C-alpha cells in the first residue's frame, strides 16, 4: 500500500488529510473526484431549477495523451496530468473542477454566455498549452472540450453530462484543440445513432444483414478474388450506408458480433465456389483490442472448410496504432495460419512506411483518393508509382482501389500494378450476380432473390462489367 501511494505523494499530503477526504478527492491531482462531482451536480441542478438559472457542463479531454504514456511511461504521464490539473485549477478560479478519471476533466460554469465561455475556454487552452518540462522532456499539452448548457439541452444532471460528452466526442473528431457546443443537430444525430444501434442489434441477431461482393481483377480483367462487404436494408429507412452503421457498431461493441458474422458468411460462401477465387474480409480495429483473432480465424476456416491461402484479411493503420506490440503478435500468428494480410487504405495514415517494415503484410491497397487524382494531379501519379515500386521491392502485391475509368486502368497497368478493384471491374452485388465467375452457374434469366426484401431480375450476360474469364 505504501508503495502504491508513494507515486501520489507529490500531489497529496496523506499525513494531514482526514479519512473522508479520500472518498471525495482524486489521489493524483487533489481535485474533487467523480463522487464529489455527482453530489455537486445534483445540488447545482436543484438550485438552477428552483431559481430558473442556467449553468454549463464543460467536458475536457487531453489530445493524444496516450502517446505520452506509451512513449515516456505512466509515471511521466501522471506528472503531466498533475501539472495540467494545476494549470486548470488556476484558470478555473472559483469554478467547480473535477478529474473524472484518465485524462478527463469536467468543469461546471454558472450563468454561461456561449460567446464568453468559448473565449474563456480558448484562454484555458493557451494556459494549459504552455510548454511543460518533465523528466528532461518538453511537452506541449492540448485539449478539446465539449459543452452542454442546462436547461437548454436537457433537464437532468445525467443527461446534461451525456450531452457534454457527446459534444466532446464531436470535438475530438474535428481535430486537436477543438471546442464544440451541444446543439439540436447534434441531438438529432444522437437520437438517430441510438435508433440505428438498437435496430442493428436486432438485425444482427436475426441474421438480417446482407453480404455483397466486389470483384478484384488482374489488369487484363481476369477476376481472381472478391471482397465481402456488409450491407443493411432497413425495412423503414431503406439502404443504410456502411459509413453510417459501421462506426456506430464500432463504438457500441456490436462490431465484434457483426464481424464474426461477416467472416463466417464470406468464408462459407467462398468455400462453395467451384472456382477457388480468394475472398477478402475487412477486420475492425476493435477486434484487435478485444478478441483472440487467431483462434477466431482458425475456427472459421475449420468450420467452413476454406483453404487458409484463399482468405485475405484487410486492416487499416487504425487497427495497429493503439497497441502495436500486440498487433504484431496477432498478425504474426495469422500469417502462420496461412492467411494473407493486406494493409488497406495505404497512404492515408501517419506511419505507413514503418508498418510495412515491421508487420508481415502480403499486400498493399492504394487508397482510392490517390487513384481518382490520376489525370488530375501529377503528384498523385508520383505517389502511386512510388508505392507500387515500394511494394514490389518488399515482395508485396499491390491493389489499386476505386478504379473507375479506362485512363486510370491504363496508367496502373503501365506502372505494373498487380490488382485492380473498382466500378470499372464491377460494383458490389449479391454473389448470385457473379455466378459465372464463381463457377456456380445459374439460368441467365432466373429471378434472383436478394435478402432484405428486394426482388431483382438480372440477365447475367448483360451485366456490363468489364471482366474476362
């Protein structure tokens, strides 16, 4: 116990504080803790309701604080948090300020005027952002903030804190040192997200999602693989974009269940094809943090009978950033199973080159944002040329995503790009639409039922995709 408390000695003098002090104060910073905040918030709501006054809840979160812990260790991280808390206390003056855990702080401001509060928070950012010298290293700390005002947004303490947190999440998405006030549009999005999350859960449980498949081809047009993509047709809202429901699934944890379903369905489907084309499946960053992926992949391959070499797992840099050591162990185990691993959206992150050096990838996928600039920006061509050369020098295949024009295809072919994916080759569609490619031939004029309540008729000879067999 003495050893555990020693790290906090610089912040709190344990010998001079009564026992009840520790129930309501943060040991590291000496600020009021979550229990003290809850009690103060209840009193503030009661007083504001009785006097028809307002107050603001401001939720703070340090930007990229995890990088400090990962780089310099938790002891330095604690020193940084304590220094930040001291600066916040000075800036807050007589306002109630609490540390709620980790790098999160909350402040309550009575009688707020939005413009004045924004100026004050910017001043806070300047005060906190002054350079810190800790353990021989200089740190510049930034923070983002989310604000909700009582009673304009909600009438209960829990709801106003929830709205401040929602505004903070939006601020974090906006970028470092952002400040966002909760508003009606944000409220609409929260209600929409809650609705989507609820409906998605029931849809997953009853296997109500669809898988569409997009072909991947050689530059000659010969299709050699498909990428499996989750699709959701909502009975009331119609088709819901993966760009909407996938992030919600990741935040809620539903992505684990959804991803397992996609893996099983895609591998089971691919195992039934008469032609042994490869199948690519996207993995979520959440899976790297919360799931034993090698065990899951092994179970799926065993259960479906799919050959490991036919499965390609696509990951983005976001799956590697949070715990690169663990990610390396996981990817190494997956490669030993025999599956392929592709680095998706290459070129859009911060550390792509180091990841190529350190991780066992078998393929690079050039992000579509570069492909669409072919013929528009010479710099895009230069980057594509460099990536293809880099991939080949490291014995990695290179796939170009988002290929839509003959001009793009010709340039990529001339540069020696290994694989092409995009609307020029084929759009995502139910696998029945590609029966001639998989070898599972059906009648050319047969009605194809697509799950989700849609009935389509397709002439396989007239689909118009630019592929050859």
